[in-house]
């Protein structure tokens, strides 16, 4: 009897595990995540040195294998095993060696890959993946999903994690990911597809692109059915909600591509998040890897570094909607500020005003201007200059 019960228990466990694995695979469609988690074949151009060129295998294209070019930067000194980070460039970008060096100087082994099918000279590889043009990102007509840029790019990012985890110098349990613009878009997807990452920092990029973004014209040219298929598979809104790691969202109030409405709908899907939204943050690769909050966030997760300050993500308004408060903690020399706009229309065109506000114990308190409509949020800066923010609120 006992043996029969144990056998039934084992069968039940096997069924549960099988169903869970199947559900995860379906959630991550169209990617075969279990295959992507295997270390890819790597060809090292440089066998040693602080900055090394390499190629690694990626998804087949038109029935033929493809390779991805990348730089891998190493710290000058590594004691034991080092943390690592995957760096995902945006539109018009490439494998930025200077970006990788910045993280190596911080003590990370950093992998910066090219996701446009090109090599170190900027020329298309004969066995590279698709370019970053709208032909492969946002085609007007229905296209095989496995021919799409996003399909190949996400696969390359997951394989980058697998590659780093296989290196003897890397601590496989301390690998993060960050991306800029279209790389931030990819980071949102990857965070939900690959739970091996220990932190994720999407810069600018978000989901709900079909609702409000710089690409409404391209979505408008699609049929309703094809647009729905694209959104189902390739919009971050269908993936980022499964992210299990802490996620720091970095953006500006007037970003031309990823407006605050779509941005807010995206980050509200994530369970463990922090925000760093600032007024008029410029858009670009150099501007996108410059915020000190990104490295500090990574350090606090995988290196035991001093955490970023904390502020409640949602402001609490009084009954009359004349003041807003948020609890805060962990900031040396805290400097809170209140930011607001009474403009309407496109987020990119709104003008913002800012002023310092008071701290009362563990509460930040701000008076709300009387004008309506109004959109506002609070930021908190610490002694290092690191900034975190609340969500924006709107009074109509």
C-alpha cells in the first residue's frame, strides 16, 4: 500500500513539474528557453586581455546557422568569481566596447553584443542575424515569427547570459542585464523570459507600444490580426509581468519614443520594482548608460553595495487633493523634489516645473498646485546624487 501511494505521489509530482515546465514554455513563446539556457558555441578572437572580441552561435535564419559578435570586458583584478552583466544596445547601436569597459571598471565581467547582424567593423556578417530596420522589427505584413528581429535579439540576449554563466571567472548566480531604448524594450522581455538574471534595468524602453509610442504609424499600417499577433509575442506587456528579479526602470518625462503613459502601464506589471524617472532626461546611448543609479542598483543586488534610497511608489493624496505624501528611507542627506506639469497632449511636448519640498520625519510632503488638469510626481536624491522617484499621478 505504501509503495502504491509513493508511486502515485511520484507520478503526481512528475505531472505537476511537467505542467509547470509546459506553462513556462508557453509563456515564453515563441522562444525555446530550455535550449537557449545551454552554453552557446563560442569563437574567441582574443584569448586574453581586459577586452576580448568573440562570436557566439545564435538562432538559425533561413535554415542556416547564425553568429553574434560581442565584446567581453574583464576587470583588472578578479578575486574568486566576479559578477557579470549583459549590455543590450538600442536602435542604431552596436556592441559598445566603452560601455563594457565601464562595467569592467566597476568589477563586472560585461558582455556587449551586436544585435544588428554586424561585426566589429560595422559591416553585416555573412552569417549574422536580421538588421534593426522596421522590415524585421515592425513589418507591415504577417511574417514568420522566427524571422523577426525581436525573436533573434531576445534569443541572443538569453544566450549571452548562458555564455557568461559558463565562464570560469563568472559567478553564475550574480548576472544582471541592462538595455537602452530598443535595448530597454528587449530588457523588459528578457526579464520575463529568463529568470536566471538577478537584476534588470531597462532604460527608456517599455511596452504597450501599439497604444502610444514613436511607432504608431507602423502599427497603423498592420492589419488588426497581425498587430494582435505582434503584440502577443513581441510587446513587453506580455512578458515583463513574469519578471522575478528586482527591476529598476529609468526614463525621462519627455522621452520621444517611450511616453510616460505606456511606461507606467509597463512598470505596474512588475512585482519588485524601483523607479528613476527624471525631468527631461536626454535620449541616447551615452545618456542611457550614464545614470549612476544603474550601477548602484546592480551593486546592491549582487555585490552587497549600499542600496538606493527608497520612496513609496504611490503618492498618498489628502481628501481635498491639495497635498501629497510618500514615505521614504535610506537616504543620506535626502533632497526631495516635487515635479508637475499642467500641459495636456503629447507627453513629449509637456513642460515641467520643479521645486524642493519638505521632509517630516519619514514622510515627504508636497503641496499640489491648484491648476487642473495636473500631473505630478516626487523624486528623492541622496548624498551620492542617486535619484529614485514615485509614480506620476494625474488629477483631471
